[in-house]
C-alpha cells in the first residue's frame, strides 16, 4: 500500500502541475487578468491530492492501517476530489469567458463543487477513525 499511496501522490502532483499550466496559459490566451476559480485547482490538487497521499503513505508505513475498506473509502475520496475539480473548472471557464450564468446554472456549479467537498469530508472521518484505531492498537502492543 505504501507504493500505491506514493503512486497516487505522483499522479496528483502531475495533475496539479497540468492545471497550474492550464490556468496560466488559458487566462493569458484569453487576455484575462481577474480572479478565477481555475487558480484554486492547482492548489487543491497539490494539497488534497499529492500531500494527502504522501501523508497517507507515511501513516501507512507507521501504522499499517489499510485494508479493503480503506480502498473503498479512498476511491470515494478521490471521486469527491475530482467532482470538486470539475466544479472549479466549470466555474473558472465561465469566469474567464465572461459567461453570464443564470441563477440555476450558477447554483448547479456551486452544488457540484459542494458535493465534492462533502464527499471528501465524509470520507475523511472513517479514514481517521481507522488510523486512530490502528495507532491505539499498535501503541498498546
């Protein structure tokens, strides 16, 4: 599992760099200099993707907490992260292009990003409980 977490960290680092370059080049190409949600995609994928899996890698090495259920939790977490990314991408593209969003579309995009954030948050709880349980068990041995 340590290797799998390292691989996931690498994947999310690459995705974060791609979005960083996309943000810079896309806004430059469109002569856009204002605020856009595209700018937060880079940091979200670095922090919630790469750093998250690097920390899991170290935690797994220390406590060996992973099992089959952990894989399902992390699959749902990654789904949440990428749903959040899609919401940010849709909002950012609309901002750069100056697209006037109707109230319903605006709320839908916010809802997409919100659902992704909620899914990530919900997945963190059982993951942290698993880590705590394993940490307590390994401490008492």
